[in-house]
C-alpha cells in the first residue's frame, strides 16, 4: 500500500533501547497524546485509526497533522480489518501494542449498540489474533475502563472488586475485553496489561464528554443539562488529567513483558495485569462546572434533571495503590489546574484573536 514507506520511517528507532509501538486509536484523544510522548522520548511509533465520525472528524484530522509534524504516521484503517493489521505487522516488528481504539461513550451505546460490538469485541479479537501469531509477539497494553465497576457502591474501587454489574453496553464490552485478553494470555502466552482509566480530560479532549461540551455551551451562552442521582445526590467523577494517564500508559509499556513472579527455574508465564489509572480525588459535576465558569469568566445556564438511566453511574473513585506500587504511577494534576489547561487549549483551538469562534 501507499503508506508502506511512511510507516517504515515512522517506525524507525534511533535509540537502540527504544520500543517499537503500534498505537491503535492514534487519532483519538488518549492515543494522540501517548503516540507523541513515545515519539518524543525516541521510540518508534506507528498509528492506526479508522477516523470514524463518532465526534468531529476535523479534530481527529488536526491531531493527525500534529503527529505528522513529529514524523508519526497514522494509517487509516480498521482494527477489525485483518488485511490492514497483517500488512502493518509484516512491515514492522512491533515490540508493543498500545491498544486505545474503541467505540467510547456510554450514552451513544443506546443509539448504536453494534458499533461497540464491532470495535470493542470483534476488533479486539482481530487485533489479538494478529498479536498472538506475530514473531516477535508484542506485549499488549490496552484501555479498559472504570465503567467496569458499574453500580458498585463501595468506594474507592480496587482492581479485585466485583465487576459483574455493568451499567451500560460500553461497560459490558470493556468487561468482555478483560475476559477476552485473559484468554489470549493463558492460551497463547500474550503479555497483557489492562488499564482502567477514570474519566480522562485535558487539551485535545473528546467533545462528547461533559467537561468539553459544557465548555462549548457555556461559552456560547447555551443551557447545560446536569444530571443528578437518586435522592438528589450530585454525580461525581474521579477526573484524571491526560498527562497523568500518559505517564501511566508509558510505565505500563515499559514494565510489560516483565514477570512480577519470584523468578524460579521454571519459565515464568507471560503476565496478565490490570491497573486502575485514576486520580483518587472525585469531584462533583456541579463543582466541575463552577471551575469552568471561573476560567471562562461566564455563568452557566444550569438545567438540573434526574439521571435518566442512560448508562451513567452515580460516582467513580479509584484506589491506585497497585499502579503506584508496580508502575510508579502518581497523578500530579488536580482538577482545577487541569481544567485551566483545558480551557487555555480550548481558547487557542476554537477562538481567534478577536474572540470569535473558529473550527466550531
Ligand atoms: P477517542 O474516541 O478519542 O479515541 C478512540 C479512537 O479510536 C478514535 O480516534 C476512533 O476513530 C478510533 N477507533 C474507533 N474504533 C476503531 C476501529 N474499529 N478501528 C480503528 N480505529 C478505531 O477515545 P479516547 O478518550 O481517546 O479513549 C481511548 C481509549 O480509552 C478507548 O479504548 C476508551 O474506551 C478508553 N477510555 C477512555 C476514557 C476517557 O475518559 N477518555 C475512560 C475510560 C476508558
């Protein structure tokens, strides 16, 4: 294909100890940040993304341009297309796969359930089939989600807590992904690390998420709808800043493939690991809106309604001691600092020098 030459140069590793990473979902929010971070420290990086139109495709194209300016090339293709994956693995001997492609969002699952099955289940299996038979076998690090904790009411959530009550089809497909990756780990010896992200936010974020769409609506003077849980309790999220998530992803890549076992004579089995990547400091949605009002210097037109039962959970809260211990993960950015950075980015991306909206 026409992209073969470009991905060879994209995958080129300048340092002998660098990784060679396939980043799926590289035109996405988290994927573009992780791809850039890896490239900046000298790893070889190739992206793949189907550039679907779940949210504004022009934002994905802008992320693609940003990566291209750092010589990271994104192949336009679907992880559920085995020919594309076979070609990628044929051209580059990936040491690692950072799997971030997915149909995200909990509410959209009610409109388009099959897109979740196609990307998060069928696409995952197609990717793992490729990884299992690749030589060398890449270590796989992939994004699960805090949503697997579903309707648990005991907080904070630990990795060993129950995950059998998903509140949305999205959560169910992530839970299925954990079972599927586990199978590939014990049958085929693939090294697997699943990362349960907790509400990731920041510059180049996802316009379908509340902090982002509220920013747009407050700025344009439109009313925002805030959901409230049972007994008029505010929803709360363990908002986690993108730079912290990126550090967790990179640490997971760097420690993947290494056994955490005792190192006896018997060859250690490939690891299967799951970590929470959160912030351990939940904030209510109205408080988050208050911070946006401050940074946008504008009052929100708040419209508070009862949660309609569309897949949202009342709260999330991560226990991160396992990631702290094994990955050295330590979130550094509180919501107030992180939202300030988000709003700064928003203003630079969506507002011109005369205060007029652009790219909107
Ligand atoms: P995103 O939608 O911005 O990124 C996902 C990217 O994958 C998109 O660019 C999309 O075009 C691409 N994609 C989707 N299906 C594909 C397919 N079949 N083939 C190829 N590309 C495909 O989402 P994000 O916020 O960057 O999320 C990254 C990962 O983290 C996802 O797996 C998501 O479920 C997970 N996650 C995100 C959050 C969060 O708060 N952002 C929280 C928990 C888990």
